[in-house]
C-alpha cells in the first residue's frame, strides 16, 4: 500500500506542472464551449480525493488530536478559503495562464504571506503529522514547494491566447 499511497499523494503535481507550462494545450483540449478553469477545478478535486484516500490508507486516527492540530489546521484552511474567496475559481485554477483577465489582489493574506494557499495547505498537512507517517506529509509538501518554484518562474509569453 505504501507505494500506491506515495503515488496518490503526488498525483496532482504532474497535472499542475503540465497545465502551468502548456496552458494553450489545455485550453484547446477543453474546447471553446468549456471553461478551462472549471474543468481544471473538477480534475483537481478528483485528484485531491485520491490524495485524501491515499493519506487515509496509511493513517492511524486517534482522539483527541494533539494540541497543535487545531490552530495549524484551522489557520491553514482559513488561508485556503480566503485565497479562494479573493481569487475565485478562475484565479485559483490558473485563469491568468488560460487567457483570463484576473485582477491583482492585495488584501490579506496576499502581500503578507507569500503563496498563501500553498502555505495554508502545508500547515493543514503538518497538523496531521500525529496520524500520518512523515513520508507522506513530506511528499505532499514537496509537491507544493515544487509548484511554488514552478509558478514563480512564470513566462507571460507562454500564456494561452485570451478567451473570447
């Protein structure tokens, strides 16, 4: 089960990497009548389910959670929800790469925390360290750190053509 859980935990990152680097291919694949951000979100949610099933398959749940669980988990999720609230589906799911005009956001947590969605996700993962072997938390967090790096090297010339 270990190798399958490892593969499940890292499964979204090749998808994100490919879409970030080949956005026009995704836009073409999805077609003119579909929103590439919405389709990316649906695929991402399916991959997130695979990640959660993978973590659950190697976890040992016990109650009550350790003292650090609640603040780490809730602040991490607060960051995730706040990013989604500010950016919406299109801003969260690579809209700018798919040719959408996404307004620049400076409200908290932007401007205060670099890459707040990834930081929030890593915090939520670390909150679960008492139940999940370190390897799986580490692999998932490395996937986020990798995407932070990939996204920091954005080449505007590689964006998809604006959607009409």
